[in-house]
């Protein structure tokens, strides 16, 4: 199965809470509604923080994976 496509990317590797979510809050505004932002992070707290961010702000968490200590999120921007 091919990896889903994305329109923009945020590399938050090496950053720790609250920096990844703060950067996500700014970067999601650069993505048009309905488009997908890919976020790569190494902080395990993002597994809790990013789904909550999406839930509270009306974005869709399309996919969430973890491999070799990197967490990858695909987020579809809401309206």
C-alpha cells in the first residue's frame, strides 16, 4: 500500500513539549482547508498532544504511525 500523499510538512524532530504543538499551530495555518500536513516528531508526548490538538481545533488526524522512534502524523486541515 502506498503512503498517503501530503501537501506540506513540519519537521519537529528533536523538539520537546510544548514546541511541536506550538509549531503545528502556526504551520497548519499555511495549509489550505482540506489539504494535508505531514508532521514528523520524536517526542512521545505528541502521541497524546497532536490527536487532542486535532480534536479541539476541528482538524482530521488521517494517519498516525511510529517507526524507529519517529512519530509521523497526517493531518487534514479543517475549515
